[in-house]
C-alpha cells in the first residue's frame, strides 16, 4: 500500500458507535485499507468493541462506552493503522 491515502476521519455515530471514514469514492487502495483494518480488529478483538462493520470506504465500530471511550477508540484505530505499513 505505497499510495498516499487520505487521513482517517472519525465521527460519533449515535451513543455507542464510531464511524471511521478512510476516503470517498471508488478507490481500491482505500477499500483494501478498510478490509485490512476489519480483519485486524476481528482477529484481535478488544473487550470494549462489540461489533465491527466494514464497508467500501468506512468502518463502523459499535462499542461499550463503559469500557472504552470515543477518544481512546480513535487512538486505538490510529495505532492499528500504523501497523498496516
């Protein structure tokens, strides 16, 4: 994944979900990034994350706000992105 990808944008989605936006439009590199993050999160689950829903250019995470907050979850995602290379 040597292409320069857009910076991830994090949005609150309801009171228990975080929407990570990895890009817009049709971009195979963005989709690959979403798919790799989905695989990483489902293969190494965090106790505060209840569900991971990947789409073409976004990732929706349902989480338990008593176990992990929005800011902590955003930081976790950024750290995991760094492991993708």
